[in-house]
C-alpha cells in the first residue's frame, strides 16, 4: 500500500471513530472516481451513492466523504438505500463527466464472511487487505 493511501486511511479512521472494511471500500471508491474523472473533488464533484441502510455498509459513506470531499453538509453527496443489496456510486463533475462504479456482489459476500465475528475495533488487517487489493477484485466500473 502506498504511503498516501495509508495516510488517507489513518486520518479517515480518526474521523470515523474506528477502523473499518467498508470505510476502506468507500475510500477506494472515491479515489477511483477522482482519478478517472481527473477531479480534485470537493465543490467540483457530486456523488450519488446507493448502499445498504445499516452499518457496516453505511460506513462506506464516511470513506467517500473523506476521500472526495463530497459531503452531506455541502449537498454534493446524495444517498439512497438499496432494496436489492447492491452498493454503487455515480460521480459527476461540473463539466458533465460521469463515472459509475459498483461493488462486486461476490466481493461483498467474501467480505461478509471475513468480518462476521470480528470486533469493529479490530478490523485494521482486513481493511488494509482491501486497500492493497486490485480495484477490479472489488469493483466493476
């Protein structure tokens, strides 16, 4: 894992309150959107996110907020709760460019098994694995 990604993750853990796999997924999702859209985030980006309604799935929202600067408070982060369990995001720039990304269902199943009996304050190792994985193992976009 590169130093910049590790720093972003460490700061987001302090913001979020504990380490988390879905926090790491949100960070990866947001950073991919910034990269593919060549965006600096914050005010020049909007994020429309669909996720499951309860933690730990909602934790990905803090990762997205932290990595992109899109926030509920600024109004450039919109959340919809999934009825079918899908987790995905649509990111748009002010110029109209769009990036769509979905967490792979098979990856979600794999992660659910890994975190099943792990205390939320002891997820550093699993989260760091997610940060090191190839993006195509986690997402389709």
